[in-house]
């Protein structure tokens, strides 16, 4: 005789209403802790409802904190506390990466940092992240701050083209026009060099960044230049009103009236493009990088620039020294003459009448003429 045993319907219903925790507790053979569910302030039903009602407010462009948990599919998985782990590709991992760089060379497992959300949730609830977008925004903030101070900075040349060169400035690609490159041409030899630069144009809206090597060089050189200095340069162009001389990246004007004390009938007979000359700085505009030059102040004798310019350049330093001594003597003579006039006014002022309209007007005019 066979007997069949089956659970009663009451036992089955009782097991069906058991919670998952109760079933695990029934199977667990270790120490048992008695508790009264009625004494708890938070039930499993409350917990389930709280999870269901939780809203994950993750939106595109939000900045969130996350932790890299693993490398996957050419990128990495990041835990940001969302329903599903987020993903960041290698292309979005860094603004400064070189071509072919692997994700594990850029970011470490367990690295905790801020990421920018760059997508909506896909069908799996996954979000896509970027570090590059945050670095890009920070780079523009630094560049705009640098432009405001207008300071000289260094940047590396990473590429060249017909129009000029490409430099990396805070990770951003900046264009260096060939016309603003001093002493070099935009050739492959330029790649890898670090150049002093200043900004020409900074436009974040158009993603346009233009820099100048010439402006930086001019500013550095202008800070060391003073009136009366002797400099060497190369004649770049001749005009009816004079010659343009390049001095270490700066363009100086040698006006025709400052070439010689003698009258010049034909400028091409005195100077030629490409000729190396020595000049004296007689004026400068440090803000705009402009200098005014003179060779007639270096002539040992008036007209020597027309007769023997090589001799003028050879004796330039000695002639300039004598010129400065002569100018200083003339300045001192004018000051002494002015002092004599002022001291001689004592007696004459006593004889001036009180009803004179402006008794010092003539004296003031005489002083101005002597000091000019």
C-alpha cells in the first residue's frame, strides 16, 4: 500500500505569504534572533515603495560625481549612483590625449572625480559621460583670464600648414599666422618647439583662438630698449618717405629726414633692401611695438651716409657716445641760461608797476624758448 503525502492548503498559503527574509531565516541554521515586526518603523513594503518612488534626476550637461569601476569596450564603466552604471569612451576621457592613447593610460580604476553627462538614458537606462567637456570649459576660462592680463605665455607647436602653425594652449588648438611668426618659417622643423606667444583673438562662441609670436617678441625686446640705444637691423622695404628696418621682429621707420644731414635725392643710392644697418632709436611706442630710427645722428661728419655708409656703421658706437655727450652739454647749457634769467629777474621785478596786465608773460615766453 502506498501513501501519498501532500501539504495542506493552509500550509501552502502560509508559506506563500512569508517574506524573502523569513524564508532565508527558516533555512539558516545559525543563531536565530527573535524580533517583532510590529516594533519596526520601516517595513519591507515601505522600503519597496520608497525604491519605486525614488526619482533619479540625471539630465544632459549635469556635472555628477562618480567612480571608475572597470574598463569595458574601449572605455570605462562609471558608478554615478544611477539605476545603471554610466559609460565613458576613450575619446571623451581627456582633452590632452594623443592619438592612439588607451583608456587605462588616462584614468585609473577606483578614480573618483566629476563627470559631465552628455546623453539621455538609452533603452538600458545607461548614461554617457565625459571628462573632456569639463576640461574644455575650464581651458577656455583660463584662456579668457590670460587674455585679460595680456601676458606673454609659452605654447608648443603641434602642426604646421601653409598659413602658419597650430599650437596647443591649455589643451586648445590655437592658430599662429605665418605673418606673426618671428625669425622662422612654418616648416616641419617648428613642430615640438615651445614659442613665446600673446593672444590676437579669443572667441569662445566661434571656437576661434589666434596667437602671435611677433607680439610676444616685440614686447620682450621693447622692454629692454631706450631712446639713444644703437641697434642693428635689416632694411626690408623702401618708400618715398623712408625705409622700414626690421629689428628682431620689430619694424622700425627710418624716415628720409633722419638718414643724413645732407639732402637725399635718390634713396635707392643710399640704402637697399636686405642691407644690414646700424641705427639709433630716437623714439618708441612700447604699447604698439613701433620704433623711430636715425642714422644721421651717427654720421661723424654731415653727409657721411651718402659718401661712405660702411664707415658710419663701423664708428656708430663711438659717434653715438659723442652725440650723447654733445646733447647733454647742450641741455645743461639751456638749464644754466634759464637759471641766469630767473636770477636776473630780482632787480627788474622791483621796477614793474602794479597795474601791469601780466608782467611775467614775456619772461615765461623767454624761458619756454630757452628750454625747448
